[in-house]
C-alpha cells in the first residue's frame, strides 16, 4: 500500500508556522514579510539563528505523514545507538514495519510498542507518530475518533528533538543540523516544494 504525496496539499510558510506553534523568535522572522517566504529559506534562517526546535517542528509539519515518521525513525535509530534496550528496539521495529507497510494492524502495533518504550523516548515518540497518522484513536470495537491533522507532526517533532538531545547533549547543535538537512532531502525527494 502506498501513501500518495498528493494527500497533503502544499501549505505556505505562514500556515505551517502557525500549525507548528513556533517560538516567538521564529515567528519574528516572518513579521513584516510582504509575501509568504519560501519554506527552504525560512528553514535556513531558523538553522542560522540556531532555532533548531523550530526548524524541526516546521519540517515535521511540512512533510507528508509517512515521510515524517520515516524521518523520526531514522533519527531515533541514530539516538538509540548500536545496542538499544529491548523496548526501544521493539518500538523502532514496529515503526519500521508501519513505514514499509502502513496497514491498520501495523499502525496499532506501533502504539503498543510506543507505550512500552515510553513516549518520552525518541523511539516511543516515533512509533506514536505512526499510530497518529490515520485511522482511529479509539479501540477497534469503539466508535472511531480520528486523530487531529497535525498530531503525527507533533509526535515526529518530539522524536527528532529528543533524538538530538538524548545522548551527548553537547553535540546537539550538530545533530540538529544533520537532522534538518535530512528532512530537507526528504522534502526534495517528495518534490514538496518547487526548486
């Protein structure tokens, strides 16, 4: 089953910034703009000013859900290191299964492993992002409760941010830059923004 990119309309920088609930410093970069600034330039300005959590949040809201969860998963894998704890590894594996095959069963399993790994871990937050991507938040036998439009983005932003600071926080700026670069590559591959 593929996840068509067309399912998510391209949004402007100001709209994405509002949805991402960026910091006051990040929003100040948009004040007085005559037109909606290009997304890449805005992300570049955020990184240049070391507003890394804002850059991460913006990209999490800009990417299509499946691609965003993949990004979170890659970052969480890096944060987990060579020998992750079993619950962390299980959450990473569940997220990967959903990325490869985004079925309802895989989505619900991602939630089980997210809870076991805890949402405060990069792997748990990434798996939570997979669960929040579609379907219903309620149990299968209950009336459906669809997730909010940007719930996956919030979980992804959390996963990526946690991935940068979970270990060796003194190297977080370099990791933030690497993770933003990776997200921009994903945006390019999905042709999210015009060149």
